[in-house]
C-alpha cells in the first residue's frame, strides 16, 4: 500500500495537469461555474412553515410545531450560504401556511415587490409552509413585475428531524435566486432538487419529501449550486402579467365548492348567500356538475357571481363546452389550474371588474 501511494499521487497530479490544459475542460462544464467576484445579494423573506419548524426529538418527522425558528437563526444555521451569496433575512410572518389569508398574500406581495425594485438585490427567496405554497407561488408569479429570480421554498420535515430536508432545499433556493440563469422564468419553487414553475406546481404527497410536482414536469434541477434547465414556462407571468401588486389593496372573496357523488346543493347555496364574487366548482372528472346542481349555479351566475369550472382531478384540464354548455350558461373553465390556483386567478381577475369573456381569456393566458 505504502509503495503504491507515490504512484497514486503522481497519477492523480498528472491527471489534474491534463485537466488543466485540456481544451475539453471549458466546454465540458456547460452550466457556468459560479464566479467568485462580488457575491450576489439574496434576501430571504421568512413566513414560517415546517422549514422553520421544530419537533420534540429527532424521531419526530411528522409531529412537530411549524413556524418556530426565526429567519436569522435559519440563515445562521446554514453557514454554507455565505459561499453562495450575501444573504439578508426579513421576517414577514411566523405562521403555518394553512393560516395564510388574502391580507397576508397581498402584504407579502408588496414586500417582495419592494425588494426586487431595490437595485442592490439580485434575488429573493421566500420560506413558506408547504400546505399553501402552491397558492402563494402562483399569486406572486402573477403580480410581481420583475424578471429577477424569486424562489419559494419549504420543507417536509422540521430542521430537528433525522434526514431533515430544509437545509438543502434552502441552500438550493438561495443558489437558484443568486443565479442569473433563473431570471425571467417566473416565480420558481425549489423542492427536493427540483426547480418547478410557481404556476403549476402542486403539493401532491402530504408526508414524503418528494411532495411537490407538476403534471407538466419540473423546469430543471439544482445540483451542487448549479441550475440545470430542461424547459421554460410559456404562460404569461411577472413582467408580462397585467396584474401588479403595487395597485392591489384587497382581493375579492372566491369560494371553492368541492364535487363528489351526492354532493348536494348546500355548498353552492351557502356561497351564493354569502355574496362571494366567484365560485370555483371543483367538479368530478372533466369539471362535471350533477344534474341537480346546474340550476343553483345558473342562479348564482344570474346574481352576478362568476362560475369557474375546475376539477378535483389532479391532472388533465377542463375542456370548455364539454360536460356543460359554458357558452350558453356564461360560465368559465379553469383550463389546467387546480381549484386552489383557479381561486387565486379568479380573485385577481375580479380586481379588474371583468366580463366572463375577459375572465376566460385570463384562464387561457395565465
Ligand atoms: N402545515 C405546515 C405549513 O404549511 C406544513 C409544512 O410546512 O410542510 O405550514
């Protein structure tokens, strides 16, 4: 063994020399290696969630309290971030994401908008609970008029758990927000190595670390600080959006009514009585409405409420004038947006006091 060591060392050093002078080394590294000049500035806006959670013991991967660890501690707990960017923290909220409200969404949007307008800021990361991360990422994707990288990140296990996923997710998110290659791709979600579009990402598994996905697949992957891209979003977003958080103060109320066998009429009746501005009907299959439910929805429409047909099925998309005569009833279809994303777009669309035709246009375009 001892005799072999000098040999091994020599062959390793000659390999390194070959690598240093080889004309192939530069082009073998297609995604540009991080350049060590002035570090990009990334602001981490913390909202709570499991990524800031803590459990009683390392064996508690699913039983813990969300929203416990403040942003400064999250950042300080990950010294590797200093290699990637100059990281600053802001504590927006400290809540579990199921407690997000429209007021909080609007406030967060304004905070992110102010940050991306700051010329010294290169990118923004939002730490977030995973339960409604898909709503917030879609909302920000629609209302922030900037092409700077904005990355939403969470974790499925608290930092105190064995095999906690938050540290790598946060490291990846900051690396992605610091990467010029993430510019202009809309609001991104960084989870479990995958880079996903905030538009169509959804929580699809509620207990495992591969919780997030999109029926259209991830946009790319993060590996050791580098973004590897494979596709780009085509829908309108951020700089190409007609919505602007700087002009929005409140969002109108939109209700989701969930479809099932024997769903009854109570949900639609209650939403109509409550005076919501739109009902997202999370129908069965292709956004189907039961025969006994049609009259209630027609009555709601006649009362000025927009009706948006979505589906309780995770994948696929609702076809217009299939299952129900949308033209005749003046209803809208949600395209491929799941009910909770359709609710976000409907609320924003209604801030512009649009017709159902305009609403449908938005559902095709965003
Ligand atoms: N209920 C938590 C939340 O959404 C779950 C999580 O963050 O994973 O805040």
